[in-house]
């Protein structure tokens, strides 16, 4: 079978080891440019490696295996607050 070049995946749930007040990880899924997930990166006591898990609404499987390519979109008005 030929590979499926693009298959949109809808995410249903988001979990994180930490979310900043008023910036819950679930906001990363709401399609609003003025919301999102934050982790208090400017607070040295709270700063650290953080993890988020996004669960697809339906299983993503294809015969022969599945490889996902994830594209992150950053739309914050504060460019100093980025991943990395």
C-alpha cells in the first residue's frame, strides 16, 4: 500500500506535569491565538524541564505502521516566551 501523505489528527485531551496559573495545557488545543500552555519559565524556582502529553481523539494507525510528524504553532505576542 502507498503511504498516506497527510492525515489530520484531532487531539482530545492534554496532560502536563505542570501548568502555570491561567495557562493550563488544555488551552494548547483550543485553536485560540491568545491562549496556550505556560510553565512559569521566568520563575527560577519553578523553571525546569516540563512535559506535556496530547491524546488523539481516535487511534492513529495504518497498515504497515505509523510515523507522526508534529508541527507546533507559536502565536504569542511575547516572542521571548518560546519553547526551548
